[in-house]
């Protein structure tokens, strides 16, 4: 169940609550990526200390390792990884895009060659529901076909039509396959159509006739220009039901997230904060920094000036730089902790400003500070 509790008077931003059997999740929400049941370079239980209530895992990867039999034996991914919050799983549809050289798409589903050992596996709309039953995520996704940019109109149309048919089959499986564990799973449909607005509309209208618990906007952040992505998001949220959660898959940067919140999106995931942390890019409330920069060598100031507010311990810039230069794993962990603390702070602050009716002003001012060379307020 999902409830909207406030709207920003100057944008389409909204604050809500997504209710799951593993707790209520306040929206807007960012979900750290735990693809294989683990946040890279960070104990996921540290995410609980940052007050994260929901993580994202991936069906394709968990199906291959550890496998659905292991997950069923443990009673699902929650128990396997000892995570008490909510979980969302992608159906494997993104791998249709990312593993394009290892898969074959046909009307009935997708045949993959494992990136691990080359073995062959078939994902059908019905099978991905069975796999996600074994994983036991609170929110599960239908199988869809995600294609990259640029694409032809015909390619986008074929993928959209196929995705709608797969969504219907996934929904049928969701209705017929019993839940494996003692809680309910919510099923989201995924809107496709590339960057063609008529295809997006046709897909949305067909999916909204079906009793999905929520809807995702898929097929974006795959190479298209950022302004075009914003236009597609804005167009899509106007068509989606106002009483259902809206999830923008695989997005993104702090600017992407605030721009999408302003356009009515509730849920986000992206590898950016964790991947960038491992590469030495650290997000702070004062902007992004490259921690390897020589100018931090003697710097005693904390990485995050507002560390108490973000719920992290103070760490000097000089020390964190040393850890990266020395190749210490601790550096990756501390940078990942900081980046996830920042993302949590970002969406929490956005929610507070929506409740106060000042989201548009706050977000514009914040982004002008965070991206000083980019004008953002006028694009809301």
C-alpha cells in the first residue's frame, strides 16, 4: 500500500509512505544497490545506522549465485543477509541491455549465457516471478525489455509491445504462484517506449489498466541526453496513477534525483554513490571532491562539515586521502559510508522541504551550490 501525505505547491514533488511487511518506507526514497545481497565495500548493516529502510538487489545475479535453492533453504534473502528492512529486486530486465552480447531476446523471454561460466539460462515472465518468490523481496518487478539509446522507433515499439505482454504474463504468474514466505510481495509494472512519447503513452495506458501495486519508469539513463530524460519523466508522471508509487530505475546523480522528485517521482536506485566512492569521488553537502587530490594532503578539516547531521563520524580529508593513496580497503569503506550518508540526507531533506512547502526553492538553491556551473532552477 502507498499513501501520499503532502504535495509541494510549486512543483510535482510529493512525500508519501510505502508500506511493506518489513516496515514503512518514507518517500522520496533512495535505495542503495546491493546487487548480490551486499553493498560493495560496506557492511549493509551500516546502512541501517544511516536509517536506510530499503535496499535493491538483482534477480539475475542472485539466481546465478547463490541460486534460488540456497535462498529458499535460508528462508529468503532477508534472512540470508540478515537485513530487517524492505527489499526490492529488479527482474533481470536491465541485463537485457547491459549483457547484450550474452543474451538472445525472443517473444517468450530472454536466453542468457552466464557471465560466470557461459552456461545457458532462460528468463520468462513466469520464471522471474518464481525466482523472485525464492528471493523474497518486498517489491518485485515484471520482466521487461530495456534497450539503449539511440534506438529506432521500430526497435522501441517492438520492445514496448513485448514488455507489455511480459507484464501481463508476470501479473498472471504473480496471481497464481503462492508466496513462499509469511509476507506479501508487491508487483510493479515497468513503462517502456524509449524516448518516443506516443509509445510511452501507449505503454502507460495499457499497464495502468492492470492491478499493479506500483509503476516504474524504465529504459532511461541508457545514453540519452539528460534534458530529454527529464522530459520523458515529466510526461510519464502525468500519466501514472496519483495513488501508486513511481520508481525511476537506475537514476542517478544528486541533480537527477532532485529534478525527478520535482517531476513527481518517489523511488530511486543507482550505483553512483558506491561506485564513485570506490573511485575516490566523495559527495558532501558542500559539493563533490576527488579525495586523491594533492591539496588534501595536510588538510585536517572533516570530509563532511555537517557530519553530525548526516550521522557519520568525522574523518579528516588528509586521512581519507592517505587511505586511498596507500590502497587501504578502509578508504573504500569510509568513502562509501559518506556517499550513502549524503544520498540519505539528500532525499530526507527533500521530503522535509516538501512537507514544509519549500522544496522548489531549497532544491534550486542547493543544486546551484552543488553544481555552480549549471543553471537548474528554471528547468523545474
